[in-house]
């Protein structure tokens, strides 16, 4: 089999990156679908987090706003963090 030269794009393959998760991290405010209603999964998890944090649940949040709210409530409740 002959040696094949790779292009710079192939060299930056996220599947072989040393930090494969780095290409999946994106600010919710930059999401192209961020203005759409939150997903069912987001609503369910956000409802659970809201109850645990004893805070109001807002069912009208967008995908992006729900993601930001989930992060805030995870920080408050300790959910979603690796347990030592």
C-alpha cells in the first residue's frame, strides 16, 4: 500500500483529535436553532432541576435559554457534576 499524504483538513479530524469534545462545545447563544422551543428532554430535566432547587420552572424557554438555565441549576444543585 502506497503512502498517502493527508490534507490539513484530514489532519484536523475531530474523531482523531486529542480533545474530541472540543468541537462539541458551543455557546448556546451561538446555536442556529437556539431560538426554537426547548426540547422535551430539556423540559423534563429542567423541571426536575427546578423542583430540586425550589425554583420556578418556565416552560416557555428557548433551547438556548433552557441550556443556560440547566447549567445554572446544575451548579446550584450539584447535579451533572462528576462525583468523587
